[in-house]
C-alpha cells in the first residue's frame, strides 16, 4: 500500500518544490515531532521503537525507488496520514501531542511512523 503510493510519478501538490516539502516537515514537527522526539530522548525503549520505524521508513522509500529527500519523506508521511484517516485514527493538530494529552509510551503505529519521519528529517537538518 505505502510503496504503491510512493511509486507515483508525480509528487502531490503539497510537496512540489523543496520549500513546500520543508514547510510540510515543519508542520509535521509541530504536530508530532517535537513532543514525540522529546519523549523518545527520555525513554530508551521508546527511542528504540522510533528507530525501528525509521528503518522501516528508509526501507519503504528504497523499495519504492524514491530518494531520501524532504519530498520523499513528505510523500511517505502523506501516505501514513491518509491510511490513518481511512482508519479514523487520531492525528493531532499542532500542540495536541504534548504528554498531558497523549500517552507517548502507548502511541499507535501511525504516530510512531510520523515521529520517525521527523527524526529522519531532523538528522538530515531538513527541519
């Protein structure tokens, strides 16, 4: 499913151009990245889970023939977000993922994937 989405020849309009991809990554950081990564750096077990999801993200991009770029990450995040919406899963707005509102230790797969995308973007200095 995710790989098929990533194989599309044209990027979605929201990720055409580096500036737009970086804007989308910044938005993702505001929604889940800052709080999720903060929790990960304080919880080695959670960090290990995020690292495994990051490896899965990298592998999915590789299998789809997509480069590890901001645009590739945003396309991947868009596919995860679309799947989560189809399943009626919670997708936080900016500021809704703080530990007072979200139990990061019990975070579902889609939030872990999105935090992993943020971690990859942070490592690459794209956010």
